[in-house]
């Protein structure tokens, strides 16, 4: 797993052995079981997550119904807004699969960035990329029909179709599970 991490980091910065060892000494790797809730609505947390293996999702509970807003899979990073604003979370974060996550917090980041300023540069670059990607994803979601959202998902993240339960996928697409079944049938019919 550490090779996977260092390969990802190498897209942004070059690490020497001391920097790699310093990173490994932080005990960031955590195995998390499917179904584990990492963050609950109302909870405060300073943790940030990076997925080395597995999948977790972000969801709200509105009127007793789960509304999934995001899935994070291999090499995705996520910092809940409550960790930045030091407030209570408005949503839940839970593992869809058994996962291996890097879990860090602001205190660790400050310490690592102080010792190794190039990490700060990498974090800034990654943050800019993530912000741009989220903007594109949000605009795409708001301007497309449920069918187009599903087709976009098939094109950009086909792995989710097999990895995520249908009711969570439907929620993510903004439709009911029955509608997703009909949508899939309609798309399949068009291809025949």
C-alpha cells in the first residue's frame, strides 16, 4: 500500500528516503470494515481521508431517507467541511467496502508541512485539482437529466456500478431505485 501512496505523491512532488520514512512514521494506514461509519451527523472531527483501497460514501439523512452525495474510491481524498470549519458535521461518511484509508488530521499536516514544505505545495496542488473537479461534477449534475447522469457515471466511474448497492447508486443519481431499474432497462433496450 505504501508503494501505491508514493506513486500517487510522485505525480506532484519527489520524496527522498527521509521524507518517505517521516510519512510512514505517522501511522496513517487504517484498515476499516465495510459498514463502518467514519463520521456521523452532529459529530465533530478533524480527520481527513485518502482512499488507498476500497470505497466510502458521503450521505445525508433527510426526512428519514438517505441522500448520497459522493463516493470516494482508490486515490480519492476527502476532508469533511467540519474538519476545516471546526463545526459539527451535517452528514455521514461510511465505508461501502472493506477499505484501507490514510487518516490524518490538521495537526499532523501542520507538523509534516513544517518539517517538509514540499508537502504543503503538494496539498495546495491537490486541493486546486479537487476543487476544479468538484465544480465540474456539480455543474454536470445540475444540468443533466437522470439518464445523462447515469450515462456519465458509466463513462467516468463504471466501477461504481458493480461496487455500490443499487439503492445508494440511485440516491447518488437523484432518483428512486425503481426509476434506476427502468432507466437501465431503457438504455439496454436502445443498445439492442
